[in-house]
C-alpha cells in the first residue's frame, strides 16, 4: 500500500513542479496576444468549462492581487470570498480547504497546479486504500482507482467540489474496514481522523447535489460492514468500542461544519434567498431531466468531445461513469445468497451498497414519494448531478464484489454470473448504439475506438466477475483513458492577465484615479478587470450585493431580474433595455454614461472597441492581440 501512495505523491509533486494543470484558461489568450499559446502543451481547451476559466480563475487571481482577503472588493460592497467559488482566503475555513494551501507558500503558477491536482489525487488515494484493504493487490488497486478518477463525469466537471465528496465516501468506507480489522490503536484513530477530516472538507464545499448522493453508498457500506458477522472475529461489545474513533471524528467534522455555517451564515443566507438558484427542490422521478442515453453511455462517452445534439444538453451535463460495479450485480446477488446458504449469515455490506443503488434509482425513476425524498434530502439534488452517487456506489460495489470473490477459487464461481455481467455490458451499449444511430448519429463518428473499447470493457467485466483483479484493472484503466482521459488540455502555468498591456494600463489608471469600472464588450474585458482586482460592476456575482443594486435599481423594479447568481454584462447601446435577463444566469445592463448612476458611481469604462457616448473621454487605446481595448473616463454630462 505504501508504494501505491508514494506513486501518487510522486506524480502529484511532479505535476506541481512542472506547473502543469488542465485549465481551459487559454481560451482567453487570443483576446490579448497574437499567435499560438505557448502555455498549451497538448490537448484542446473546453469552452463549456466556463465556470473554471471564466469565473473561478479570474477570481483566484484577483484574490492573489488583493492578498487573499475573506471579503473581496472586486464588486461594489464586497462579497464573502470564502463560499461558493472555493477561493483561497485568509479565513480560518481554509484549514478545511487543503487544495488552497499552496497560495500561502508558493508562487501563483505552482499554487494553481497544487490546487488543480490535490483533490484528484486524494480521491484516487482514498479509493486505492479501500481496494487495497479488500483486494490486497497494490497494482490492481492503483489502476482501478486511477480509472475511477478519470471517469467522464470528473473530467468534464473537474474541480475540488467534484472530488472531495467521493474521496470522503471512500475514506469513510476504508476507515470502517480498518476499525474492525487493524490490531493497532493508532491505525484506527488515524483512519478515523482522515475520514472525518475529508467529510468536513466535503461538507464546507456547500454543494448538496454532490454531497448527498455520495453519502448513501458510503453509509450503506459502513453500516453493512459493521453489521456483517464475518467482517471481524470481534465480539459485538468490542465492535461497538471500535467505533469510538469514528464517532469522535464524526462529532469533530460536525462541529467544524457547524462552525463554518455559523460564521458564514450571512453569505449562506444571501445565496439561498436569491430567485436563482435559491433553494431548488427536485421531486423524484424526473428522469427526463437526465436521459438514460448519456447516463449509461459507457465507452460512447468519448463522443462528448464532438457535437452532442440529440445525445446530451452539452458535454458536461451528459457526462457520467462507466459502471463496472453495476455490471456485477448478478455476482453481488450470488454472493449474498451463497453467504446465507453457507452460514445463515446476511452479507449486509453488499446489501447496503445495493440498497444505495436502489435508493438512487428510485429517486431517478419513481415519482410520487416527494415527502420521503425531502426527508432524505434527495430533493436537494438536481437530476443530472445524481449520477455522482451512482459512480460512487459502482466503485464501492466493484471493490467489494471482487474482494469477496477473491476468497473463492475461480472454479467455484458460477459461470452464469459472468454471462450476466457480459450481457449487461453488451446489452447496455447496444441499447445506447440503437438510440444514438438515429437520434445522434454523429456520436458514432466521434466516439473514440468504441468497438475495441467495448471489447476491453466486456473482457474486464468478465474477469472481475471471476475474482481477478490486476489484468481487468489494467483494462479498465485503458477504457477510462479512452473514454475521458483526453478531456482537459495539458496547460503549463497560469495565463495572468495582469501582466498584459491592457492589464497594466488598468492598474495604472486605477492608481492615478481610483474608482469603479464597467466592462463593455466580450469576455476578455470582464476577465482582465476582475484579475486586476479593481472595483467593477461587471462580472459574475454569486448573489447581489446591496450597495451595487441599490445604485443600479433603487426602486427594485427589476428585482426578479438581478436577484440571482449571474454574469453581469454591460452594453453601450443606448437603445437597449436598462436591465434585462439575457439568459437564466446572465443579466445585461445598459451603460448610459450620462445618466445619474454613471455620473455618481462610475469612474472608468473598459471597452472592446470604441464606445461613442458624450460622457466618455478616451484615456488610452491599447491594441492587444486581435482586439483593441479602449479605456474611458466618465466625465460630466455636457
């Protein structure tokens, strides 16, 4: 086990040392420079990942510019930077955000790489440890954990919030195994401490749609492992005593999460009281919001890199997992029956994980039990996000089933379970193929090597069902890389817009004449304003700040338009509506430099192209790549 963890540590350290990340921030390069982006070493940037390259990255750089404050001043009135976007701050809660620690000790390029990779490697390590405990095969465990973290879902939704809940779930499952097996007390306390810490880290991300679905497979495994007689030779009284470290860790995690919510209550309330997203509740049985085709796409997930019309809403919303564990459901059922027949003992660990699958499936496909779903907090989960729970349940079931099968000689495992597993793999993919050949034929064109990948997947599943580990784990890693290992680019360093000509001009202007800004035009203007850390009415808001919108809409006549998580974009067209909702998360505001708002609250305007208004005086004109930026001062109305 130590060698496997060391392997992850070496890979992580190497990527940080080389300043490698997978960001799509290079999409902004052409807005400021000519020619090819030297930071892009391989791969393709993904415009769909705008929450990363357009929202989070400029905010991260603005935090560095401001000195990592908890209260960021890049929006008028400021906002609490310690929630929503997972930014580095000098707030006590950063103790529960280990991926942000690099910003306190490392230069920006290295700190960003640290932030990018740490959650992935921790999630991989948690799954690896769990597999090692049950398989006792280091290489196989290492490979299957790697296959899990390169799943399409994680790659298209790459971010700390995606990795910490599965990491916490796997760590909790591993801790339960250690608690009942490890002879040394320090091992038990260490395992419980790691699990408790990761649970706290996952909770303060404050994203229930990822956290809740991961909770049920973990609790199903933990309760089931504890309740299964053969999990340990300890007497029941001794078993209960072994839970003390986990109980202490759970209390500590609860205290930490409670302290975070208490000390950040104002910001949390501000987010949940908005019109959008507010407190969204989804009733059970809304499978139409996440069609089965992308959910069970398997090897066809590689087609998400192309045109997905007729297949998924977009690549991110259509991403899922390769459900190795789900394909082994017949093996799991046979193991439960065998244990009962031999010892009159129920394998509650298997039953618990299968029950978590059933619960998630019921929420996905069965309507009419809203009150119970509300009690179980499942209605806090948007339907496409529920798939993360399926993924966690699948990897736990895979590890558990193979671990159980390895205790039997292959000759004693019935072949019908293998036949069912292979039929599920092939049948699943044939159903998807039949659907997409008419609804989305381009999927069959853009899917990478889907026929050989399907063969490898079927072979890996068959071997898993025979209790084999190393070879099928290698095959599953290959399939995972084909399905999604290419999603994010290989990018070196950070595209820091502060160092551009226009970024430096903004900083000089703000130093000479401090005041609030707006950006008019494309994404480049808004991004560079945000990164330079100047006060700006442009850019994304997690929730509306009172001082900003009191100035823009004093009578609150457009409250339902701007009371939301949104990108606030400005246009210089005097014929445009004053405030309008361009998209669900895009608020468009008209700039009239001579009106009361601009004359009272604005000092400068950054525009991608000329903005001819009588109350704007050109201060600077900066050619930058394929764009010419204009900096204007707001002057008195004539």
